[in-house]
C-alpha cells in the first residue's frame, strides 16, 4: 500500500494523473455520456411531437423543425412554398384550392352579398337602389333634417348611387383587370410604380381616407402591364377598407398573379375620421407597408425600394 501511495505521489509530482484521478475521469465520462444520451432521447421525442426531421453531421444528430407551408398568404421564403398549385390568372381551370385573396371565379374576398349584387337583374338592381334611398332618407330624418326640402330632395338617390360607385371594387374580376397582360421579357430587375392615387372608405366610420400607394416588384422573367398595378390597387380601394388590409391585399394579389421574386407595397394616407372628428389631427399621415419574398429577406433590396419611393429618409 505504501508503494502504491509513493507511486501516486511520484505521479502527482511528475504531473501525471493518479489512480484516483483516472477513476474520477472515467466516472465523469460515463455520467456525461449518459446525460448526452438522455438529452438526445428527449430531443427526439420533442422533435416527433413538432413534426421535425433529423440531420446528422460529423456523427452528431440534430433535430430540425420543419417549416409549415402557408396557404393563407403568399410565400415569403422558398421553403414556405405551398405544395398545392395555385389558380393561374386567365385560366378557367382550378388547379388547387383558391387563394383567400383571389378566388376561383376571379373575384377577391367575395361575400354572399357581393355575388348577389353581381348577378342581380335590372329589376333587382332598381329594388336595391330604392331600399338604399329609403335608408338615406331615414338617416336625414334622424339627424334632424327635412328630406323634402329643395336641397335634399335628390340627396337619397345621389348618395345611394355614389356609395355603389365607391364600393364597385367588390364586383371587379381580376381576370378582366389583367386581361392577359403578362409578358415574358426575361427581366429580373426592380420595377416600381409610385404615387398611385388611392381613395377609399374607412369601414369604421364610412368616411374617406385618401393618399398615395407605391408598388414595387422584382420579376421572375415575367412582367405585367404597368397600368395593371394601379387598377389592382383601385380594385381593393373601391370597397369598405382599412389601410392596413388594403396594403396587404394589393401585395398578396400581385404576388399571386405575377409570382415574382418579391413584392413591396407602401401606402401613405390621411384619414378623415382622424381629421374631421375624434382627435382632429389635420396634418397627421398614416404609413403602412407589406413586403414579401426577397424584399422581406434582403434588407438591401428593401432599402433600395424605400429609397426609390422616398420613404427611407434616414
């Protein structure tokens, strides 16, 4: 025993591990190995619950969570591309479930009332107009006015027709707007149409908000007729809206129609519901944006667009 102790002492003096140290190291390695196996097993269980896959690199297995496909909005990353085929604009055949933005019949976010208005007969259209006239006359009476005085005699009819015009975007068909104006030009640089005038109705107070929209996209070899971008914007503006949804609707519709590398939409507007009532901020401006594809992934591309439309002032 003394010899063994002297041997360990000499080993310590020479800097070599003692018998005790070697035993401790073996025990520690065994504990670490057991801990690693337990963590690996737990990781596999969690991965299985999340629908994850495994990648082995240099002998190490790592659980990688699979990205979920998004069919409710346009893909923002190639890995997000839905497995189903989308409807091709200009084609009557439906390859897969329609997008929430553009439906199988070419309408966008069409409700039951939208289709009823679109398919009504002349007699039904006149009955609808009479109903609206009566509603406007009731409103005039409720605010204390006399709807039979000279200045208001035709107001119910004028207002009813104006409201139908201001909401005509519900009945617009995307196929009719695009009208096959998609051209394969092999162009892959940014295209920007800025200062598109927008007039819409706030759905909360039924008063206007007005402003300008800037649209940019980077084609994937296919470009669209320039006039189609303002027409798409007007289609979504001529309805009861909020600015946030209007901006997003335009971006996703262009993404689906054109299938470019990316789309960016910025809108600046003044809301009369904030100017004429409420906080009465006459000089305030609301800015909203929606960026998809390469505009979302690449800050350089996004900043170039913002600089071109004059929004990136810093």
